[in-house]
C-alpha cells in the first residue's frame, strides 16, 4: 500500500514538473504553418511574427523571438496614430473630461516621442513551430504584446 502511494505521488510530481509547453520538432516539408500566414487583429494586443534559422535550435529560437519582437515594434510605430488616439480617448474617458486642443497637442507630441523610443520588455509566445531540415533548424514564432503595458508606460511619461 505504501509502495503504491509513493509511486502515485512520484508520478504526480513528474507530471507536474514536466507540465510546461513542449514543442515537437518536425521534419521540414517546405511548408509554412497556417497560423503564420494569417494576421491576427486585436484592439488590445499587437502581434509579431518571424522565422529564425540556425544549426543550433537555441539560436534559431532566440533569433525568431528577437525578430518577432522587432516586427511587433515596427507595427506599433506603423500604427502610431491609431494607438495614440486609442490611448488619448481612454485617458480622457477615464478622467471624465475632454482635453483642450493645446493639452491634447502636448500629449500627442509626448506620446509620439515615447512610441518612437519604446522597447518591448515582456511578451507572450502565442504560437511556435519547430522544424529540422538538413541545413539546421527553422523556428516559426508568433508573439503577442499587450497594449496595456504600452499605455502604462505612457502614463508614467505624461
């Protein structure tokens, strides 16, 4: 009885410790994952995608994530006016007042400067596919960044 209890406890501990997301390395068949082709749209998140290639799986993974973050930052800068308007409307609706033209203009300048210099410090990997071919590894990755974190950093500036 004690043996069975120890075996069950040990098995549960192994399952709990190994319960993280595991990725399967597949043979590359010259196909791109379907999720990689479709762009997700969200008012609260920005998505970045990239492909990393290397003979080392770790380097391919790092490259893919770094490029995906760069892609998300590029999208943030590209959508600067929409993000700025979204932030200002949220800010003024929370305070329950309307901003004067001069106040909004001052905010807009600060926001544009802050977005141009913004760096993503935390993100979540929402999709990842890992492939192996004769030349090395290919890692397709999609990250998601919550715009609320950008808005929080803008709150500290303004």
